[in-house]
């Protein structure tokens, strides 16, 4: 195990977060940042490190509400004058709702956006570091505009209206960056699970096109038994139809009702070690392993053993992305959130293009000025939303710094987590509550590690690592190579950069559904301290990279833990959910039903964990409220 890092006062001031003590919720840097990371005398949340995401201070009020804890009285007086629209939730969906409402109602519409975090954007969070005189920008959640050509008209138009032209990313994203530097994908076997730390070329996913001899050599070096190495090699190279004797329809039906892990065991006959190695490669995409995903999804994602089943392309589905995965700001989809905020509160966000947005420093102190037509009020947790005044208005009670406040609007849009809505809105009927409670969000953690250099990656010849049986991260690697707006992605190994890691807490191979694993994983996240995350992150970085000369105490400049116990929106899982449930049909449709002057907008309400799901929900909610005038 790597020795505990020795943190000096200089480290502290330069941005290295270390928790006060095991079990502490706030790190010293979080406390320091409240005073030192400021602009115009106010806080600057993107520069805060330590425990972020659902950070301390953002969830306690809601958790108290959900657990039957203290109740806050509705104040007798209104805090502000009446708004045209109040939006609860300042993520991409809530910000989009505010923007679309103002766009359709005119620039004089008075709008208030409330959010329980100290920053806007929801899961679309920006992480900043200053290392060796260079500003580093990373993403702490929602990361990429995926397949924008498939966006709805409303989502596509919103991006254009806020000055995001996705075609420009073809110039800004360097798709040959890692190939030009001979950096490949690695697999890290840890000493805790495999006896010794070792890294090798990663052959856990689609290896078609790889030289067979090269593949054999690589897998033969894996720290596995001879039987398991032969099993993995055969799975990649044998052109067998493991479902031979069945019709195409029978194969598809079977693959839909069994997990990919079960397919490997019962039909491909691979060893348990191989099943475990392949199980978690999809965690970053689905938030669960292949023990809780169908074998048909393994087929869609080109997993080994599915290439010669004689199925062909599935009707109405494409097995591969139609567009490259390149539509990415340096801060991920925080770029979308910042673009919308610039339209809502122009004085707070300098510039006018998607390029100059990258290095723009937002004046957070201007977001909630009384003179703004649209006000964004942070660190405010809504606790009560209800119709008043003969259903002509909606009152919202929220808590800030322990005190309740009440505001009133002609309309309200709930763009917070779906699971919270029944607890803050007493008017939601029982049937709708049941529909909302059908699904649960995926817990996950995005870890940003600022390093003084990335020589170890260059020396080893890898840009990323997959970690089977990971004690924390299941993968980590260099960030997306995007240079735009005066921000340049690192060009040589001696420069500082950001390493991105992903942790998804699951309870695999115990027969639990994806929902059941999400609930268990969320509980685990809330029990983990910053110390836990820091210790295991450093251990895994050191185990994988020490052979390349990595020294954590020397090379790590800062760590931000973006913890999301309520992360991805639930998407229907064909292994457990009825076949007829889809984006247009399922409990989420009942769960998002309009309640008079109250509408629901979030990615949960779309059953789709992507930015366009959030924007489309906002578009629908705004249309509902315009119809309620």
C-alpha cells in the first residue's frame, strides 16, 4: 500500500484536499475555499476540491425531509415579488426550462432558479485546478454531447441558440492524439486480488482486428491460471456460434432474458476468472456490470463471444455509434450549463462564443441580483411546493443556511431528482408516487486527479487502465484531448494534466437486480469519507503507474471527488423490465404527469441519462405550463 501522503501548508494552499479526520464530511480545503477561492468577494465553486458532487451542505435538508426529520414552517411573508416561473433544480434540465420559458414568453419574464448545491449544472460539473502556473479544466459528471445528430428538434435548437455548434468539435478534439503517441489501453491487475501489481495490454472487449499472435502473447502474460488464459483467448479467437441449433428469433429471445455473465458461463463455458474480468468493463457506460445486463446488450456492445451468433443487425437498432464520441468541452457538459447561464444572466458570464466560454470565469455574485430578470439562487433546498390562491399561484418554501424562505410564482417546474418530488409536493397523487418510485438513480463517483506530469503513462505506453475487481476505481486514464478557446490539452509528458477515474459501487454476482444494486451502492457511498476515496485512489494510481516512475507524493497536485449517490437517471433494463417499456412508454410517463401549474422536468422523467433527455423534458414541461396560462 502507498504510504499516506504527507501534506504541507504549501500543498494545502495549492489545492490538495485532505479531510480533517476520518469521518469528517468537510475537508480543510473545502473550508479554505469558502474564503480564498473567490471572485467579486463571492465563492468560486469550480475551484473547490475535496468532496464535491453531492457535497456536504447540499443534501442534509432533503435527507432530513425524506427520513421524517425536522419540518420547516412556511414563512408568513414572501421573500421576493411574484415570479412568472420558479424552477426547482439548476441542472441542465432546470436551466433549459428557464431559458425556453423566457424565450417563449419574452425577455421580461421573471424567473427564479433554485438549486441545493453551491454551483449550478446538476451533474454537469466543472473541476478546475491551478498547477505549476497552468489552469487545468476537467469534468465532474455529465461528460459528452452524445450523437447530436440524433437530438430532437428542440434539443438541437437549444444548443444552437446558446451558441454551441457541435460540428466545431471535429476541429477541437484530437482523435489521433493517443495513436500519435503510441498510447494504448491497459489493464491493471492489483496485488490485492492477483498477488502482485501488473499492467498489460487490455483485451477485455472487442479485439477483432487485433493480430492473433499479439493477442495470445498479451493474454498469456495475464496473472491467471493456464485454463483461464486459454479460455479468454478462445473466447476472442474461436469463430463459434455458442447458440448453434437455435433460430435467429430464439437466439435473440434467449439473449434478452439471460445476463451476459450467464451467457459466458452457461453457453461459452468460460472460467469464473474470465467472467469476473469481463463483468465490469461496461460499468462506466451503464452503471452496473454484465451480471445485471442482458446478453443481448453484450451483443450490441460487441462483447467477446457474441460475434459469430449469426444474428446480424437488430431491427430498429444500430450496434455501433453513428457519430464519434468527440463532442466534449474540456469541462464536459458543464459547458452546456454555462452556455445557458450566459443567456440567462449575461453579466455573470463574459464572452459570446462556445470557445471563449472555456476560460471564462463566472461572476457567481451576479447570479442572484435583485435587478436580474432571471435569478439563480444556489445552496437552497426546496422543502414544500404547492398551489395557493385558488390554484392561481404556486408557493415554494426553501431552506438556506438553516432558515426557511417562501417565494411565489405563477408556474413552477420541478427539475430536481424525481425521488424527491413526492416529499416536497404534497399534491402528487398516490398512483403517480408509485410510478416515480419504480425507478432509482445510479450511484457513481467521478474522480479528478491533477498531476504535475504524466511521464508514467508515457513510459508505460498506456493512456488508460481498466481494473478488474477494483477496490475503488474500475477505470482511470487521461482526459479527453480537447483544445479550444485558448485552452490547450497537454502536449508532452512533462506538463501537468488531469487524470479522470470512475467508481461505480455495485453488489455483483449476488442475484440482485440493477435497482437493488443501486440502492445498496448509494448507501455505501454515503458511508465513505474523503479519506477513503483519497487512500484508495492513490493506491490504485500507484499500483498501476509505479512501473512508469509514478510517485504519488511527488506527482499528485490535487484531488476532487465528485460523489453522486443519485447519479445517472434510470434507463429501462430489458433483463428486468417489461419489453414494452421504452422512452415513450413506462412508469416515467405516469410519474411526470402535470399537476396544474406544476410540471416535472429532469432526465428521470425522460428515462434517459443524457443531456438531450434533460433538455427534452424541459421543453415538454414548458409547453405544459404555457398551456396552463
